[in-house]
């Protein structure tokens, strides 16, 4: 896997980022942030109304998973 820059600051490209205090891995991958920001900036320019939704999916603590 190629190295990706990790962002640890509270903002990126002028947008605020949520603190990741409860996760074991801190920071955001710059390549993912760039794709997200580019996508919704393009949508804001092209369309009159844009709905932006944050969806967080995670496993419950203590969940025992079955290995593949």
C-alpha cells in the first residue's frame, strides 16, 4: 500500500475537522479528504441545492467477528 499523508490538524483546506479522540488511529488521510472536498465543492458550483450527510458506521465495542 502506498504511503498517504495523514492530517492531524483541526482544519484542512479551510474546512474544520472533527477531533478523533475516541479512535485508536488518529488523523485523516489527505487523499480521502481531497476527494471529499473536491466532490462537494463541485456539487456546490453545479447545483442550487446540495444535501450533505455524514454517515458513521462502526462495530460495537466488544463485538467478536468471524475471521474470513
